[in-house]
């Protein structure tokens, strides 16, 4: 694990264009190991695009991304996952033909094992079961994702991201559409994960969740970063207010 | 079941099949059986890419023909040399396998960034391009075709067709064992994630492009190996019939009818459809073959989109893990065909 107070993720002047549309412009962002960062912004402001650029799902035309002291540009998504970057998708994308436990098994087999850790079959089995237990899905381990509710699907999505034992987890709207108590469940899970040393970037619309979770808040509007700082200060920022509430 | 045990069982079954065929005492059984076995290999090979990874390959004939024409090229080569005139079939299979494996890898590298129907169209194009090349390559007979003279008898085994049958039987055992090995390995899990969701697979650390290249290479190699003995079987090899669409259609239809997510699917589908085709060829006419395939395919897409294995799996739902159909059977592959 990286020492505290060193930069785990460093994004410099990142830019992404879709044809003539500028999705991200000149984004710079530094995330320290162990941080709990909230990333907010109105719909279409480029939050998910930023996650996609960091994770390698999309290629950024401008700027660069460093992670854990390594330059990520040009690396494919799975290579970034190997380095310790994990993300959950905004709309859950489970492996529909695999059982829940096998869904969790994939990152263990392909990421944790690839890092050279031992992966005795029983060990993998045990770890996968533990992860499912952590998100409360242990009783459905042998079922298929199609049998799950929306909430369970999001939990599975998180568990799968956690299964790769990441240094940095980006949770892309993991709580959209959940009831307040379910939001609490997921938040508690993320806090627990953070206490185990995982840096977390939370992308979220539910302000209550973001404010209670984040130690720092970054605001994106129309592909540009307009604020970065302590949550309460950021929320008082007139520009942020304007973006959220209008003039 | 461990792989060695599975292999032993397969070999015992193969020995029983061979003994039964010898017992019938009619060499036509070997001629008909050879074709069925050839399709066991082709459909199993197709299924490694099409069923496990969800990439529908319409170019089976291309890989099959590569194997066959490798044999013709070698036949022509040694015909003018001082070497002994008969090259053992396993050697020809290896050579044919290597050639089409390399082409499989190359095709994969060029086309695997395409998805769905676009990939399928590219594989179809490969067959057309290769056929054009062969038609214009005089050395292997060009459009006239090439004669390959089969030795009459072999010591121990007897008639040469028995030898061909036996070789294809062993290749079928090898193909099925490989398919099963993949299915239960890390590679098999990786293939399944590619079929389900490539973005999520990448995010989970699965190197999707590398895995797809492995699949196209294994699949291509096995198809080429199945094609290598074909000139000796048919005696006269001609581009038209070697690149026939039948190979592509059959090797897609057989896994779809049997079920695409386990090794048993292509086997069951081939035994059913392939045998039926042979019977119809003898009793009615060879032209009815494709009609039969079409009708069965329509029937299965409607009634049992997950194939026979899927049907049995649903029936045995009580103990799903013990049966071969570990995963949901590839409705995706069926979907992109219908």
C-alpha cells in the first residue's frame, strides 16, 4: 500500500472530445492515497467520461493520467485494473451467464492471481464467498444475475470491483434509485473499504450521501472542473450554486 | 471429473465406436462415419469461438480448406521428390493445423475489433478471398481441382478408409477434450465474460483481445486439422466443394442444435444432424441435406433456443452444477443467426 500523503492518482490537463463535442476540457486532479473524494456535477457534465478516461475504457486525446507513480496513457483497461484501479459501472454490467460467485471469481482469477499472489482454488472460493457476504449476497451465490433486484445488482457490481483488491475504487453512481436505508448500506460498505486503505472516488447525485461520505469534493460542469475543496466550502461556492440552482 | 479420466473414457468410447464399425463389416459405414466425425471436430472447433466467446464465424470452410490444400501442396511436393509417397495422416493434420492456426491468428488480429454481424461478415469474406487465391493457384490444381491418390491397403488396419476414420476419431477425441479443458479453466471463464460483456470483462482485468486471439487460433487450428485428411478421403479436391457453404452452415447449426456453452452441445448436435444427413443422403438425396439443416435450425431457434443441452439442463434444474451446461446457453449466438 502506498504511504499516506502521496499522490495516488494524478490527472493532468485531461481533454476528451466526441467529434466536435468537448466532453472534458483541461481537467487536473490529484487524489491522495486513502482519500474519500466526491465527484459531482449535473447530468452530462462529464463525470462518467472522466472515469472512463481514467480507467482506459475511453482514450483521452489530451493530457495524461498517472497512477501510483506510473503513466497510464496507452495502457488498456485490463492493464489498469491490474495496477490497482477498479470501477463500478453506472448501469450494472454483470456477466449474465455466470453465477454471482463466478462473477466475483473473474477479477480474482484475472487480476489478483496475475499480480503473483497465490490462488489455490479453495482460497479463491473462500475470498469470493467473503466478498459476497460483505455485500449481503451470500445466499444467492449460485444464482444468476437475472434473479437479482436492482439494489442487489449494484451490490454485485461493487463486490466485483472490490474483488480485484484495488488501491483506488471509482464508484459510478452506485446508489442511484436506492432507498435511504439501502444508500446507508452502501455508504457503510464504502467507508469500511476506505478504512481498510482503499482510496475511493464517489460519483453521485444523492447529495446527502456525497456530503456525508466525502472529505473533499470536486465539481464538474460542462466538462470543466469548477470547484475542488472541502465539501462545505465547495457547496457555498457561488459558481457551484449557479450550476445547480440556476441564476 | 479430471481431464485424464475424461480422456480415458473418451478413448474407450472411441474404441467401442471403431470396433462396432468394424463389426458391421461394410466399408460404407467408415465413409459415412468419417463425415460425421469430421463435423464433430468442425463444430467443436467452431464452438470454441462461437459458443464460448460469442463470436459467430462464417468462415469454417476457409479453415477447413486451408488444411485440405496444405495436404494437396505437400502431396504435390513429394510427388516430384525422392521421398516416400505417403505422409502419415497425423503429420498432415499437424501441418494443416499450423497453417490454419496461423491464418486464424491473423484473421483474429485483423477482425476482432469488429463485433457482432460485422465480425461474421469479415469471416465470410475470408472464405471468399481464400477461395479466389486457391482457384488461381495452379500448383494445387487451381479451378480444375487436384487428384490425390489414396493408398489401397494398410498393414494391420486394412482398407485405407478405416485408417482415415480412425485418425478422425482420435482427432475428435482430442478436440472434445480440449474444448472441455477450456470450459473448466480460467480461460473458459474469460471466454464467458467476453460473450457476456467485453467492457465489464476488461474492467475486471480480463485481457479480452488476447483471449479472443487464443480462441481464433485454437478454433482455426482444429478446423485445419479436420481438413487435412480430406483430400485422401475424397480423392479429387476441387475449390467449389472444399469451400462450400455447407461447412459453415453445418458447423454453426450443429452446436446451436446441441447447445453452445458446453462441449457436449456440438457433439450431440453433430451426432444427431450429421447422422441424419448421412441417412438422408443415402435414402432420399444429398440435396435435401441443407433443407433439413434449415428446418431443424428454425425449429430449434423457436422451440429450444438453448439447444438440446439447454433443454436437458432445464429438465435437470435440481442439480444444475452437476450437469455439463454450467452456463446459460448462448442465446446470443442464436440471436445473431436468426
